[in-house]
C-alpha cells in the first residue's frame, strides 16, 4: 500500500467512498446485501458487505469485517475504526446471525465509528456515545444520497431478500443504476 493511500485511509469520507465502490462491485452476487463496512487499523484494512444465506438469515458487514480483519491481521487495537454505509445495529434481530454490530465492535475494541447514514431505528448519535463509541456521520451529500437509496431499496424489498435470492438478484439488477447513481 502506498503512503498516500495509507494517509487517505485516515479520511473517513474516503473510506466510505471505498466501501460504497466495493459494494457496487459486488452488488449482483446473490448473497450480497445492502451494507458495506471498511474496518481499518494502523493502515491495514478489510472491506466487507452483509450477506444473506439461503434461509434468509443475514450476517452483517461489521461482523464479517471483524472476523476477516482478525483472521488476516490479528487483534484490533483501540485506534481502529469502522466505516459503515449505515449506522451499526444496536438491537436484537431475528434475521441477523450473531450479536448486534455495536456489541461486536465494542467487544473487539472498535470505538471509532463513522457512517454514511443514521438509521433512526438504531437511535441517535447520543445512543452510540452512551454505548462508549466515538461516532461521526458523513456530511457529504454524494455519500449520504447513495446510502439513503440503499436503505430505501432494502426497506422496499426486504421480504424478497429473505425468501427468494434469485428474485433479489433480478431486483438488484433492475435497480443498480438508480441505487448507485453518482458513484
């Protein structure tokens, strides 16, 4: 990795653009969901997406990122950061595999989080601060807009995700240009 690239990883907006570009590149794979996470520590990073299995269960992007990072690079440090297209989940979900993303991040020492969009279902910035995070939210409309379109797309199509992965791919393909407009 070049020094310039390593320095750019300190910029959370750069990281969000990278996460969105990765999600766009993986979008038409059947198991790929609608959230991406870039997890960075000391210049090393991984980018993951949430994935859906054949039973409609979702393994969230933050969970996958922690697992992949620690497998590749070892334990995360207190200076690590998670950059996510949507605010990390804080509550239980019957369709999620594993703990909430907030719990996983905190349990692995990740306190710095930056996200493209706050999902009101997850609370507020104050919610994350009370949990022990140092949160920040994108102010770049070129990041916020696609993150909002991704959330809206998921809300409109979530029952299809859970029941029919072939139909999910067809819906994603038909909406790809709209969802990723401007990226």
